[in-house]
């Protein structure tokens, strides 16, 4: 079953087998920041201080965004899972492509399949 998953969707298999740390500290700090931002927002609304309400909203939004975004990895992509279960580094061409280049490649593949 594991080999079938690996051959069908190597990216999913690689994601499921990777052991990542859960960002518990990020969630706690994000929650505390959201509560502080909410208190500032309510305090600004109660005292009719617009700037305090805006500051509270910004703090609340930033803390939630920081809590739920993944930190960037310095090493880049780990690799590709082969059908036998081993991993291989990604080709250099696949690592260097940007988002728009990948979307253009996908579009070209779809157009070729339609012919």
C-alpha cells in the first residue's frame, strides 16, 4: 500500500513521511498576540480612539498570520521519493523555477493533452 501511494503521488508520500516539529510556541504566541490585539481593538472602540483600534487590529492580524504561516526552510526542498521508497535530490531545473514558470508549464501541458 505504501509503495502504491509512493508511485501514485510521490509528493504526498514525501509530505506524509517527513517528521516536522509542531509549532506549539508559534500557536501560543499567536494566541496571546491575538488576545492583546483584540483588547486593544475593543479598548480603542470604547474610548473612541481610532488609532488604538487600528493598532489593535494590526497586532491581532499580524499575530494570527505569524502563528499560521510556515517558517521558511533554509535548505530548500528535500527531494523526490522514488518508487522503491528512497529519496533523491530534486533536479536543479525544478528547484530554480518560480511560481509563474510552473503555472506556464502546467498550462502548456494541458494544451498539449487537448490536441
